[in-house]
C-alpha cells in the first residue's frame, strides 16, 4: 500500500518535471530579444486602459457555489457506489434519500433563477 | 520467476531486482529506483505519443474540412509534428510586463502534468498498470480538477483582459461540466462495485455501455467539454476573446497548452474505453497481456475518432446554451440515472437473484437496464422537444419598417441613396 503511494508521489514529481524540463530546454535554445513594445500586453493593437484584473459578474460566483455543493455530494456518493454490491435495497434507498436532499438544493437554485445566464 | 508473456511487468521487476541486488544495492534503494523507473517511463511514453496524436488529429481534421492535412514532411506528412517541434523549441518565449510570475509560469506545467497524472492508474492491460490503486477513479477526477486550476491560473496570471475573460469562462463552464461527469462515472463504479479501475475493467463481462448507455453519452459529452475543445471551446474562443487563456503565451509555453489539450482528449477517450467499453478486454488477453494494449488502443482511437467528429462537425455553443445544457439537462439526468440504475438493478437482483444462475442474471440485468435507459432517453428527448426555446435570442426590438414610397432621408441631403431595410431584422 505504501509502495502505491510512493509510486504516485514519484509519478507526480516526474509528471510536473517533464513539461518543466521541456520549457527549461526551450528557454535555453530560444533567442531572447525583449523590447518594451514586444512585452506590452496584447489587446488587439490598442493600449490597455486601467487595471487588467477587472471586476467579474456575480453570476460566475453563483455557479461556482452551486458546483461546490454538488462536488461535495459526489465525493460522499463514491463510497456508497463502491460498496453498492454489498448493500441491501434499504441501504441503496438511504443513499438515494441523501442525494434527494441535495437535488432539493438544485431545484431551489433553479427556481431562484440562479441557473439563468442574464 | 513469472513468465514474460503472461506477466511482463512482474518479469521485468523480478529480473531488475535480482540484477540490482546482485550488484550489492540495498533492497529499499532497489524498490525506490524501480518505482522511479516506472514513474519516468510511463509519462515519457505518453508525452511522446502526443507527437503521433497531433498528426492523426490534424490529418483527420483536414479530411473533414475537404483538405489533405499535413502531407509534405515524410510519407503522409507523418514527420510534420517533428518539424513543428523543432520550430517551437527555438521560438522566443516572451514574458509580458506585469504578469504574475508564479501562476503564469506554473499554468502550462499544470496543464500537461495534470493529464499525465491520470496515466499513473490507467490499466493498460491485465498486469500492465502504473499502480493498481484502490481509489484510482478518484485520482483521475482529482487530476482533471488540477488541469482546470491550471487554466484559471493562466487566466489570472496573464495580466490581460481577454485571458481573464477566458479564465472566468473556465470557472463557469469547465467546473460545471465536472458535475455530470463525476456523477456519470458513479454508474460504472456502482455496477462494478469498486473504484479500482482494474477491477472496473475486470467486472465488465458485459461492457457497461450496454448497461448504462445514457451515462456513457453524458460522459462522452462532458469529457469533450472538460478538455475545452470545440464545440465547448469557449475558454479560448478565437473569434470572441482572441484565444482566451493562452493569449499571452508564446514559444513552448503555448506549446505545452497544445500538448496538454491533445493528451487530455486522448486520455479522456481512454477513460471512456476503460469505463464503458471494457478497456483492455478481448480474446487471449489472459495468455498474452501485451495484446490488451492493442485492444485498448483500438477502442480508445474509436472513441477519439468520435470526439474529433464532434469537434469538426459542430459550431461553438454560446455560454447560456452551455450552462443550460449542463445544469438543466445533463446534471439532473445524470443524477436520475444513478437513481434509476441503482433502484432497478437492486430490485431485480433481490427479486430474481436467487432463482437464476449468474450468467442468466447478468443477461436479465443487462436487458432490463438497457430497456430502462431507452425509456429514459425517449422521455428526455420528448421533454426537450416540448420545452424547446426559440433558437435566436432577441436582444433588441425590431427596427421600424420602412414604408414603401416614403423617403426617410432628411430633406437636407437628398443625394444619399436610400438603403433598403429588411423588415423584422433583429440582432442576436
């Protein structure tokens, strides 16, 4: 078991190092002739006005919130799915009731109009 | 000593262990270095495989658009990607002023690294798998989430309004599509009773696409959305936000996003083949595990071909259409499928499980689930037809219609020719 996670850890390091090494090699091979104009922010030829990190619509935030609810739900449903073959019908229904509560949340968000893109 | 033909990885491991211990290396060091070797070989092969993938996709894409695709460098243009690689490695890497250096430089690495992570648990054949992890499916999902983090970091770090808009869209879209994807993945996990990808494959005496076709369809749509490719490529819509998140990247940093995208699409197809098409399973796999890799690749390329058809054949969705598709159709449908599959399957097993032998029970379950899926699919398509909205969203009202014979020009400049006005024209 520990071997498994050792392998995953090594794999993670290698997976991050491979593209990193490629970019490092490219940065050695590639020419470097920066000019102020070349390094300026691209905006279809005109100069950037004001701050680049602009305010965003609250809608994105709402979708991220709804996502969070469902993602947590999915994480709780995975053990239930893994144990599915040993469960009786009653336990399956119990798991579904848990999901139903969260579906109530989706219905609420839908009725509130949180899922409309205006 | 395991036989090379029935257990190639076990054979190589034992051989290398014996060799290294014979040289006087400590057993812990041997264990570590063999893990490291495996962890280097697998992602390296995946990275090199992309060279072929890019050629394959460009060739197919060209054919779909009535072009030849790359055909100059080597036979059928097969060395085109090597030429492109040579070019992109020597291109200047521009770092614009004002970027947030840490997320800006980390984003291309994450875009590739996250996809490579999924290969660590992907069962390539009976005994050929990076690591036989008990929670492999969760690791794949987590790795996918990492990739989205990379896109968001690129959007935030680039100090560019277009990139930031792309990052916003990534938050709303890529993240939303993860919900039906994860829930659709629940169904194969449930039918196999395990999160271990090897066990999911081993339990597919009947490919799960027959037991859960609707879940397979949902997974297919969402995996295309997850890779942010057409028709779901809103995060890098060239015509709207000028390539979005990769706008400020050049040279190999951009190339890494490109590699990540292709590899992600292929890995997602492989996951589809593993979860729904029976993975490496086929005749003679138990005797010769190496054949399993061929079966898996055939199935994966079959799925990949369809995702390229998808990409080439459909126009880009609008953001409200995409969100509606996700939250009002795919998410409720995937949850409903979990409910229906669990209830029907469990009830069938409890009612008639005792009377039939295992083969007959499997056949009955498959037929039952297939029928239920068909009914659900029919109902959903009927509901979508009933609730269909007008395809064109009217933003402004109709312009005043020109009355024939009455000039709308002001009397001061009668030389200006009168433009014919189309009645009822609206701008969408």
